[in-house]
C-alpha cells in the first residue's frame, strides 16, 4: 500500500471532525478529505451513535432532576424540624461558622459578635433546582441592624424562561443602626497625640453587598453544599481539629497529644541534668541515663558514699565539741 493510501485510511481526528462530503468533492489537491466508501459510512454511523448517546445523557439529566425535586420535598420537613431543634442550643450557628475552616477565615471579631444573634439559617433551592437558590439568615433583635431576615438570592441563568441568561445575585439591604455598619468600620488609633484611621479586615457582611460575579461565589457554595446539609459536624468539631484550625491554641493538654508531650519533657529533663544536678526530678531522669554506663554508675556510688562519710565526720566533730 502506498503512503498516500495510508493517509487516506487514517485521517487525523481533527480533519475527520471537519469532514464534509461536498468539501471532499470540491477541494483540489487535498487528498486528506477524500475517503473510501467504507470509511465514510463508518464515520456517519459513529456520528449517529454519538447523537444517540447525547440524547440519553440529556434524558438522564432530566430524570435525575425530577428525582432531586422529589427528594427536596421529602427533606424539607426534616430541615424544618432540625432548625426548630437547633434554636434550643445557644450560639449554635456562630459556633458552626467559627469552626468551619473556610468561613472562619472571613470573620472578624465584630462579625462573630454579630453572628451570636443568628438564630436560624435556611437554604432553599428554586422549584426547578437548576435555575438557582436563596440563602436566608434569621437574627434576634441586636445592636447592629434592624433586619430580622437577611437573604441573598442566586439566579444561575438556566431557567426555562431564561435559559441563556448570565448568572446573577441580589441581596437584602442591611439597615444598619447608627455607627454600627460593619462594612464601613474604621478603627481609631491614637499615636503621639494625633488620631489616624486604621482600616479593619474586610467584614463577612460585605458578602451580602457583593453581587459582581454570582457564577463563582465561594461563600454561597460552601454554605449551600457543605454547611447546610450537615451543620452539626462543624458544631461538634473534635478538639484536635479545632486546634489545627487555630481556634484553640491554649489547649496544650489535649489527651491526643500525650505521647508528643512525653517526648518533649524527656528532652527538657536531659538538658536540665547538665545545668542543675540538685533537682529531684532531674536526678531521677539522670539515673535512667546512667544505667547505660556501668563506670558512671560506680563513680556515682563512690561519690554518694563519700558524701555519707563526710556527713558522719561532721557528726563526730560536733559530738567532740559538745563533750
């Protein structure tokens, strides 16, 4: 078979994708677009088969969506019951937020103080699911704002009435009380009799006012897909995990760290033996070290015996003087 025949039998995938029978006839000097009847038939059959696969994928997506809609309705009363139970636990939500590794990084001290008034959180998907969802925060009366409910709504641009629209979001207007707007807080610092303004870290509540790019809102995705399905796991974060996240640096006596602490103590005691041989604890550790060296043990015993003889001599002298 000639080289030209090989090229015709094995066209590149890129050229196959752009194959058009009319192009093959009208194109001059381009042998790569000419196929024998068997190859052409195979390409057409592959294309038809791929169309069937795509149709099944689309059908599967629609059926999965219906299943999700069904189970969203079944889950709803349990979410409501869970929220009622959560309200019996003080500071549940602020604890869950602080323990979450991603959300906690966005919280200032004043944000945490404000979130102590958060009593309920809800995530509600739109009925068709694919078009969007809303997140609601419910607050008790607090010194920061007048709102009882603050919500942020996301439209993902795939609804039946707007299938090609761009993702967008909108939020409730937060009615801040005078001087309590956490998104505009500046800290006054006095230095050498002059006052200057120091800008605080960006507040978590900026999220409610930032509607620039709804397609990649990381905070919304974390709340919707991670925190909302099971907030209890973040309320009950194990102590060791809390410490790793920098949330409990003072808990140095955690049981999980017992082995490590023993190693550290041994090393410190060995250093103390060289500096202060009179320390009782260090003496005990010193004996354990000396057990490995018989000569050192003998020297230690001789020193100890000489010390006892010295004490006896002193006692004898005292007795003579008394006599």
